[in-house]
């Protein structure tokens, strides 16, 4: 089995390549084909696949280290990598028969997972007929299977897994930030999904399923939303580190127009640089603490208080990272808004990814405040 140190080392080996491909990835509006092959060859996509299927069965701390490094080169690529890594864990929540289908051919799956119940699901003998459209299909451009979700006739959420050949991918992903993810819409038209490739949405959110009973490792029973938070944390911390590296290079060489002053010789530059470095390190500390807390809860179980606290932690980290990135961009100079400059890509990508509904700052702090006053949760993503 591939060790944690080997996986982290392979991520570091890929970093220069991801930096070199970042602009092209954005121009393609999807992950670079060669990068997906590199991630598979490095065993990174497979790192949360159970050992019984040949995966490394890594822990969340290793996922953090790997994705953090990838994000220092290209946030869009790290986002897709984190989804592919995490969604292999989701596949392990499916029925044993479905796991045979998904993991059997090559020991892993490239699976976008749209969990918002946007699809129409009609029960039929032996399964379901699925129709509709799912936006935000991160990972669909290289997928072999897709997961979409809908509300059943009983008004309960349910998710459905189907081969990518059974759906249509609609090119809608024309975004200012995270352009390289290719998170296009998934359209299904009267697709039959057998019962064994569907899963109750409540069970998926709670974590433990008949599929996870196959494994002794409690990580496979992690609830869906706390696991989703772990995908954003290293993308943010690594992306901010990549931005800081670009910012440092800018300040090291910058000379002010008109005055000709060398910026790195000015006291103000020293103060700003110190602030950006301190803030970036602080965000990393927050990120590591979030992952450590989640790892501990995997062993003990997630209470309502724990889930609300994790939501607050992820949202605060996202908000703080966005503010630090904005401060870097403000201090970089107007020439760095040119598309050729790496820092503006980090800026646009972080501004976009920190706006995700799962770590919305207003909703998160409201739920934390409601809990203090003894009020019930008023939002489904907790």
C-alpha cells in the first residue's frame, strides 16, 4: 500500500507541473487531461479507496497535506482532486453490489456527486427513472460515473448513481473564478437506475450505511457534510500559500511607477509582507485544527453541536482566507490584474470557491448563534 509520506511526496513532485499548466487549465475551462492521468498514476485519486479495492485507505490529515500542496499550484485542479478523492469515500457508502460495479474495473471511480435534490425520481419495478438537470458537476469532465439526487414520491431525498454515458454534459461553466474545474451541468432524460445503485439521502448525510458496514475503518461512516468541509479546507489553505508565494515574488521585484522607489526597501512593504505571512500561517493553523477535530470525531461520533461547530469553523476559515487574499491583491499593484499574472488567478479562484453554499458565512454564524439560544437548526446543510 502507498504510505502517507509517499503520497505527500508525489504531490510535491507534481507541484511544478501544476503551476506550469494552471493558465492552460483555466483556458481549457476544465481539468487538464494530463493532470488527471498524473493524479491517478500518483495514487492520489485512490487515496481514500478502501484497502480491499487496492486503495491506500489514507486518513484525513494525509488528504489535507496532499490537496494543500496541489492547491499551491492550481486551485481549480486541487478542487477537482479533492472531489475525486472524497467521492471515492462516498462510493464506499453504496450497496456492496454497487461497490463491485464502481470499484471493480480499476479500483477507483471518478465520480462527481450532486447532492442537491434537483432531479425528478419516479419509482418503477427494480429501480427508478431519473430525469432532470443537476448544476455544479465538479469532476464531470473526466467522470466514469455520476451521482445525482432528487426527491422521491415520499418527499424524501435520494441519490442515484449512473454511468456517465447515460447522461448529457451541458457546457455551462463560463466562470470568472474556478474556471478550470469544468463544473458543467449534468442532464438525465428517463435514465433507469437500479435500486442497488441508489441510496437514501438521509442515510448518506448521516454517514453509516449498509455499504460502510463492510469496513472496520470508521472513516467510511463519516457524515456527508463534515466530509465536504474537509474538501474545502486544504484547497483554501494551499491556495492562500500559493498566492503568498506569488505575492512575495511581486514585492521582491516591484518598482513603483513615476517615483522609481524599490518597494522592498520601504517600511510599509515590510509591514504588509509580515501581515500577509502571519495571516497565511494563521489560516493554515485553523485548517489543521479543523482536520484534527474532524479526525477525532470520526472515532467518537458527530453530535449536533459538533456539526454546527465544524460548519462555523469551515465558514470562518473561508471568510478569513478570502479577506487575506483580497489584502494581498490590493497590495500587489495594478499590473498584477493582467491575465498573465498568477496572483490574479489565485484571487479569482479563492473569491469563487469561498462563496460556496456549504460554508456560507452568514448561514454558519446564524446556526451557531441559534444553538446558543436553544433554537433548532434552520438550514439543511449542517
